[in-house]
């Protein structure tokens, strides 16, 4: 399995590479944003670890450009700043997860394993359509009123989980457990952040928001409007 590490801090890049190679991953390291985008567009990586602060092009820009070109690689961004804006812009740009520096290599490896595990899960070959939103699990695409939604892998999985459980009130914890699969420390609002991104993207495409907030509990998509195709 091939992984891309994009980090301009040589010592950190080397230690990440060494740790991943011990787990038998094939690792390519690049140190700037242009080179990273070039790798993502021309090579097939299972996962990219992408630093935000980079020469030539920052990590958020690389992520956004890669997603705009249809790159589906799972992306874990590294941020030196503990600021919410950085995380939100990273996730908004289509990153699947983020890790705040400084982090331990063990923590990074745990994230990588979790991300790869969920990326490998086979998907059912069917289409779920609720209201204006249509999600094709086999094709990994989603649309609102026929307009493609540019979703990162985590946003896609969140939407899939919500739509396939239409009619059920899902707690934030259930969503976190199912969509993220590991404990997020110090970022309890991650589910809200993602749900509001999804809503923004659906509305941006002109669609009606199918996600109902159940105050103090979580979210629910109404089942009455559900139909399963295929
Ligand atoms: Ca950096």
C-alpha cells in the first residue's frame, strides 16, 4: 500500500517515513505543495499525510486542488496551529482528518490505521435518494438536484450514514463512533462542523437540507422521503 508524506521539516518527515515503513507501507516523501499536488494527480496513493505550512503551495490549497481534480485519496492534514479556522478550512477543502502538531508517532500511526481501515470497507452497490439528495455508494458520488457535491471521504461517509439511517435519531456519539471510529480528544464539535459543511454544500447546489437537528441529541433524516433504488 502506497502512502504519501508531505512535510517540509526534514527530521519529522524522516521519522514519519521510518515509522510507516516499519508497518510495511511504501512511502514517498515530498517537501513542497506543488510536488505534492503533482504526486496526488499522477500517482495512486491510499493515503496522504499533508502538512499545512509548506513552500510553494500550502496544504489546504493542495487538498482543495486535488479534490477539484477528483482525487479520492484519503487525506490527513497536519496543522501546527491549534486554531479552529485551520482545521475547518482543511476539512472544508476535503481533508478526511487532521492532527495537531506536536503529536506522537503512535498517535499518527493510530490515525493512519483507522483511516485506511475505513477506506477499505466494501460499499454496498446501491443508491440512496432522500429529498433532493442522491448518494451512489458504488460510485462514491453524491448529488443535490443533480448537481455533484464535492465531498471529502469523511463528508461522504457522514452523509451515507445519515441517509441510510433515515428515520432514526442518531446521537453525536453514534455518528462519531461510526464515521470517525476513534476517540477525538478536545474536538467535541467535529460532528457539528461536518454536518454544517454538508448542509452548506447541499444548499449551495440548490437542494433542500434533509438533515434535521434534534436539539441536545443529534441528527435525523426523515424517513418518509426516503426511497432506495438499485
Ligand atoms: Ca511545515
